[in-house]
């Protein structure tokens, strides 16, 4: 008795976003066309090679909704920012870590990745309509996040310009 998922989990990616976008997507739901199972609720696990800060997932009886109310900041952090303070070279990994006393930004190495994928593993918790027995069904939905290099470029310009004034 397989469930029919909406949207179709075979569609990959399920959701495609820019890292600096604010968005909401869902709900992800499941139904049994034969009415032999009743969905009683949902749960969701976010699976990836790294955490996805800024992603909010709500799972309840109505389905699973994912959102990024403040964008997915930090998904594509720079590999290195090299700076100098009075001729001494230092390194940091984010512009908000760049010391105010830095005289110059020497080098900026952006993250080379264009996209990163996470899986929303959604489980529909069901009850058999005849026996009441509990059954779980799981489907994977791919969230693809695209890099937008404009914020890094703008932060680099601001950091350089602030030190040239």
C-alpha cells in the first residue's frame, strides 16, 4: 500500500533556491488513494554533509513545510580572507571576523561550490484503517541551494573601500 506523495519525491530537486533568497515551500503531504491508510502526522529529518543554518522545518498533521525566513546565510563561506595589520598578515574565514584595525585586505578566496544539496527525509505516520496498526512511510526530497556570489563580492568591496579611506 504505497502512498502518493505531493509533490512527487522523484522530482529532483524538489526545491531549488539561491542561498540569499527568503522562501517558504510546502506542505509536503502523502495520501493513500485506496483509503486503507490514514496519515496521522509527519516528521522530517534534514540530511546533508553539513548542517543547514537558517532552515526551518515544521512537521505536523498537515504536512511538512520548509522555509528560510532570513535566507541561508553561511552556506558558501569563503575559503580564506587574508589581511594585514601593520605589515603582519592574518587570516579569517568571514568578513564579520575581519578585524577593524586591518590595514588592507590582501586576498579573498571564495567558496568554489556552485550548489549544495540537502535531503528532507519526510516520514508519514499512518494508521491502518481496518486494524489501526501503525505504519510509517518515508520519502526523500532534495533541496538544492545555489551560490550567489554577489554578497561576497559586495562585502569584499566594502572591506577594501573601508580601508582606503
